[in-house]
C-alpha cells in the first residue's frame, strides 16, 4: 500500500509534468505541431520501404529487380564479395522527414521517439526471420557523453520489449568518429576492425542487430563480422531508416 510520502511524490511528479507540458508543449518531430512527438498525419506521410520493391538481400528500397547496393561491383568497393549478414530490413526511406526524426531523437534527446521508431521497425521484420535475441550497435564513448544516453541501446531495448525477445549487450563500445560527417570510403575506414565482442559474452546463435540508420552498410557489416567471430550462426539487421 502506498505511503503518504509516495502519494505526495506522485502528485508532485504529475504537477511538474503538467507544468512542463504547459510551458514547453510536446511537438511533432517532423512538422512541429503541438501534441505528439510524431503526429498521425506525419506518421502517415513517411516514406515507408515497400517490401515488394526492396532488395531481398540487403533491403535497399528499390532493389528488387537489380540492386545498386549489393551487386558485385558495389561490394568490391568495400573489399567484399558477399553480404556478411543474412538479411536486412528498414522501416522507412531516409528522406528529410526521417532525418528530422533521427536528429530530434539522437541530438535533441527526445527519447520518447524511440517508441514510435521501434513500432515501425518491428512491423518491418520479415516473418521468416527467427531471432532468439537482439543486439545493438553501441554509440561511441564520445557520442554517449555528448548526448547523455546511448540512442542505439534505447532503440534496441524498445524493439526487444515489443518483440518480447531478450536484449544482448555484447559489444565493446567502439572508438570511432561520427559517421555522418564522413565520405563513403571514409566510413569503411572508420569502422574497419573497430567492433569487438565483450570478453566472455555469450552471443546468441540467431541474432537481430539493431541500428538507427543504414547508410553505406559499413557499421552493420563490421558489427556482423564481430558477431560471426563470436559464434553467431545467423545475423539479421534492422534499422529505422535506409539511405537511398
């Protein structure tokens, strides 16, 4: 039974939240309209990845017939002949609307967006995938200090909760530069060999790897390699947005 102190604290927290909402009302990350962190009209207007048009291998939004992202020429530029993962899916195309959501979530600290993003990601998981746990690409130490939280971990934890699967925190935090400022080739150099699994960590056999944005694939490629070295048999990747 709650004590008088608990009741007072509950009322105080509710009053503080109401005051904050009055002074600084919640606004949509896309259109800035007051109300929700992602309003229904904007949610409907997002550029969703069409499974029937997407590449069945790397998930590129329009690669079902001939993919420009995972063909032999493109893979050769990254020093590979095959994709390291078993499949990739993304919820939306990374356009200006998706970029606003990601920036508001990561750089402005609107953590409530993790729920909306995770729900869309969960719906993008193909029925044939059968992971028994989730992992996430951790933010670098500098990014975590700057933002005050690990955006990848929070997103993965929310997806894991919605899929009712355990979350495996298996990676050593990488020391990499912010990928957003780098060219395509520099992204590959920045992530090459930078991902390691924590010593003694148990890596699930079938794992779903979570990240927020798929740009060149450099981060997910290297993270998948690390999971494979640690014993993962199958690795699928899932992101909120996909650059095209």
